[in-house]
């Protein structure tokens, strides 16, 4: 009894060279499909900003400008109190709330005293200045220069009686929730800040 395997005849299936040709064809198809996926354009990110305090103005602005620097298509939808960030005058006077902020090293009873928000804001602004951190205005200008679309929620504009001309030049107004949802559906990354 022999342990040698007899050579497969042509009728038993494809030859080794035919299998290699099929494998090469499949590899080429896979490479073509990968190219189509990779060539789908830049990544898209949508950030929904809801807060208008000094400490909460920075995260969406920094994330947006960083993503734009990577060549991503970035939209930041500002709603409710976050409209203050896009308001040319109010953005220069954003406050830091000491009450209810778990990162503040003081009890809420002390943080609730009338002067504490002003003191916390001054301390934060001084620290931002010492570190050479860009201002809110500078980050908005940088984002606009990089192609970030800053959107102001139309319902909130109407609700809070904002003047659309008071926003930074380049801010998109007249955007509703339906548009924001569609932008989020089309995005690779969605963030709520």
C-alpha cells in the first residue's frame, strides 16, 4: 500500500496555476473595493454644542479645529446656551459656573456665593492667558479659516430673540433640527458636548 497521492487529473478540478489566477483576480477585486472605500472623501464630524459657559466653549472649538486640520469635513451645530459662543459680543464675556461643577475644588455652599462665578472666571481666564491658549474668538476665526461650518439653531435664535447679525461673520444661521439630524446621519463621527 502506497502513501503517495496520485496526481490529480484535469477532470478533478482546477490546476494549481488556475487557482493562483483566481486568487490573483480576487486580490485585485479586493484592492479595487478598498480603493473605493478609501476614496470616499474626507471623514465627516458633527458636533452638537449645547452649553455656553467659558469652560464648555473650548471642547467643541478645539475638537473642530483639530479635525479640520486633519482635513475632515466639520460642522458644529450650536443650540440653546451655546449660541452665546457664536455671538460676537457675548462670546467675549462667557462665565465659568462654580456651582454644580464637580471639578471645582470647593463645596457648592461656597461656590454659590455671589462673587464666586466672577472669581472662578477670572482665574480661568488668567490660566488660559498664562498658557497661551487661544481665545474663543481666535478658535472660531481659526475654525472658519479651516472650513469648519458653525451653525446657529434657528429655533433657539427665535426663542431667545437673538439678532442674526450679532453672530460672527461666517456663522450659518437658519439651520433647524432636521438639517442637523441629516448632517449627523451622514457623518462618520457625531459628538454631543
